[in-house]
């Protein structure tokens, strides 16, 4: 009798709904009132006309055609693609549906997918066909188009995009159009990262590859000095561009390159990539400096075939207080369970992220709703589990094979990146970088990059004897490293070992004649020894291949000034100031050479700007005081002479100038 009663029940409900549709709208969810808000918030970023997904979900008809599919992919949590497990941290812009929302979607399908009253339909989100943040202040494009083969394995390619700026700018947002004006590019471009290269290293790597760009999934660009990039610049289908908070815009100097690191997938026919990057500038200089910390232990990645649970771990003890702003875990296809956490000095555990069903296809950067504070002495930890068994449906090898660390998708990686903001009055980034490099050397004692970077951070802290040891050890690993030779020369010079420093610079130039830093350091060493005629050709050579190098223009201006050629000196100081308006030394030098030529009114604003940038320059205060005295502004002159004496009590010239100025005022 039960089926009979059930059938009658269905008939009665259907009949009741036919004569009283309002009863259905009260009891069953509708698209307009219940489903549209969910789809607009969690799905529309990809599922809109021209979006990265294969179909739109903005209209009732769009959703109704795929109702059964929607229930299947949401109940399995395949969609929306949100990997972090709940309860481990609250992330901004989370796209994880609640259990109640998934049940609501199923109830809508079970009720026949009613549309509902149009008055309940919220406004659909709007999407620009091009730039989501509006027209960029500057658009940079790939110099050449790159063709992806129709078939084959995934392609990992890096493209160098020079930024054509003539003065320092600050970038508050970056937006990537990986296919330029091409539509449906999300089917081809899996994801893309941007690296900031201030050294020219990527250009050299590009020049060595016959095709546009150069290959590799992970790119490491050794910096010539400690200048960490602390921003996640990342794109994947559905990404909403991130605008940096006030004061966190990153600095872009003339000569800076962007490196677009792209994961490309064959589509069955040849595809052409011509990516564009939009830059949005702000006039607010960077005052907040985040840093990226990396935990990894790729050296332990040697996974036997058939191994279902292979584990790697890493840890780092923090030498300073930090706020964690975001996290980016990364593995390849064997990754299964990825987690990161911290143990505080009092033993308390702070969860940072956990992903129990890792999927390389949906990797992302996760920003916290609220920064996570970790005090000094906290131990940040990671634990990644890999499955190299035949039961892993994503295993690229069937039957399973031995898998080691590497950049190819058929190899493996295990990285946990944290974006942190160090706390405290002083810049604690060198302490963090030192801790990172010392930890890396514990794992990899013969690692060139770790020795070099540790040397660079010790050099920045003026621990030159220790830095020399690290640079020498780096050179034992890579004897032809012109970068390590240059930094070695700088620390030798700082300790007064000038002949040894000069020899190191000359060796670096022999190995890389167009390496600007080696020539620049050698030229300034020669200038300090009054060997002007030897210095000038090195500075001129730099400007042949780096015409926008403000520091070189400043040094060349000084060289010409030392020769008495004030016209040429002024020309190069003007160039330095134009290229880098906040270069206090260039401003001071320009002001001085203008004053020497009697151009007092032109000189004054440059002295004022120089002292705003660096109020502790005793020489600049004394020089400006002399200029003001010549203009008859004796009281102001006396104030600058007094400041010069305060900053440098041993400056006899400033003391005499102050005495004379005060006597004239009386």
C-alpha cells in the first residue's frame, strides 16, 4: 500500500500547485530568490559570457539546462573549486559552499527548478570584456607571440616583459590578460605567475633560448643585493585582481622587467599566446614591506613507485614577530594532504592551512580575512603527503614510476609560501632572510644560492667578514659567478682591502663584460682613488646597455665634476634626478653643481628636496647654508650651518660658517 499512497501524495501536491502556485514558491526554492545569489557570488567569476569556464550561469535558462550537473559537482565539492578545509583559517573571498547551500541547490532541482518571481532576482554581476579594474595606467605586452603545440605534454614557459618607465613608479595593482584579446583562453592557460626581475637575469636567460621566452616551471632569479619581492602576483581562471593596501604598492624602477611564468595546456590544435599585463600606479610610495617565506624540502622528494603515503616536512623558527597575510601551498599531481601550521613559544598551535584533497589544477593564493600574528620564536611547519600509487587518479605515470623533485609536472615539488609583514620599528626582513638561508644550508650545505643570499644579507647588515666567507663558499660551488665576485669585491672594499676588491671586480667583468654592477663598483672605487680617467669608460659602458641607470648617471656626473667639466656634470645629474626623483645624493650633487655655475634659484629647490629625502646629510646642510648666505638669507643659512654642526661636530668648515653667520645676524 505504501507506493499507492506515495503516488496519491505526488498527485495531490501537483494538483495543489497547479491551482495555488504561491504555495509552491513558499515551500520550494526558486532561481530568482534563492539560487541566483549563490551562483552570482560563488560561480559567476568564471561562469559568465567570455569567462574562463565553458558556459555561463548568469540566467535562469543557463542554470536550468545544467541543474543535474550543478548538484553533482557541488555535492562532490568539485565545484566551486575551493581546496582549503574549513576550520583551519578564514580566508578572504572564500568560494566554499556551505552544506545548507548545497542542500538548497538539490531542493531546487528536486522541485523542478522553478524560476520564481522576477522581483526577487538580484542584479547580475557585471564583467568587463577586458580589464576588470578599468583601463590600466600602463600596458606591457609580450614582444613575440608564442605557439603552443596541438598535442603533447603541458608547457611551462617564461616571457620577459620590460616595463618602459623613465622614473620610479609604485604599482598598487597588476592585472593579467594571459591571452590578450583572445577569448576562452582559460582553456589553454592553466595559471600564470609574475616575477619581478631588477637584475636583467631573465633577459639573459631569454637570449639563450631560440624561441620566445625560456622554459621551466619554477624560476629563481638571484638578486644582486638583498631586495626581496614580498608580493603574490598570481593568475588563474576566475582570479579577481588584488589591489594592494595603502603603503604596500611595490617599487618599479627604470630597467625593471616582469617575468610571466605560464603553465600552458595543449588544446588539440595549435594555439597562440600573446599575453598583456596591466599596471596600475599610485603616487603613494611604499612604506610597508612584506616578505615571502618559503618552506620546502624538495631534497627529500624521492618517491618509490606504489608508495601511497610519502611524507616530507620542513620548519623555520621566526627570528622576529610577524603578521601572516596570505599563504600559497604548491605540489604537483601526486600531492594529497598539504598542511601548514605554527607552534607558538607557549606551545599553542596555530593552524595556517590544510588541504586534504590537493588538486594542482585549482592551486591558488589564499589571503586571510585577518592577519595571523606569530610572535618571535614561533616555529612555522609544513607537512605534505604524496600518493604514488596506481589508486591515485591524477598520477601521471601508469603504472607508477619513481618520482623525484623537479620542475616538470611529471616530477614533484613541495613548497609552502607565506606572505608575512614583520613587526617592529626597524626593517626585520634581513633577519628573516638570514634565518631562511641558514635553514636552507642546514638542508643543502653546498647550495650556491643559499651561500650567496646569506652573504648578501650579511653584507646589508655590514657584517662584511662573515659575508666574504659566504661569497667565497658560493664561488667554490660556482667559480664563474660574476654576481658573487662582484659582491665579494664590495665587502672587500668595505673592509679597506682595495686591491683585492679591484681584482674581484675585474674578474667579474672578464666573465660578464656587460654586467653593470661590477663596472659600477669598480668605477666608484677608481673615483675614490682619484683615478678619474680610468673610471669614466666603465660608467660610459654601463650607459650603453643601461641608459636609464640613475646611479650611473650620478656617478658619471661626479666624475665630470671632478674633472672640472660642470656642463657635463650637470647634464648627468639632471638625468639621474629625472630617472629617480627620490635619489637624495643626485639631488644634492645637482644642487651643488648648479650653485657652482651661479644658478642659485635653480639650485635651491634641489637642496630642499634633497634634505627632505635625507635630513641627516651634514654636507648638504652646510652647502645649502653657503648658498642661502650668498642670497642674503642669513638667518636660514645659520639654521643649516647649526644642523650641519649637530650632525657632524668635527666639521671645522661648518663650525666656521656658523660663527660667521651668527656674527652677521647680530
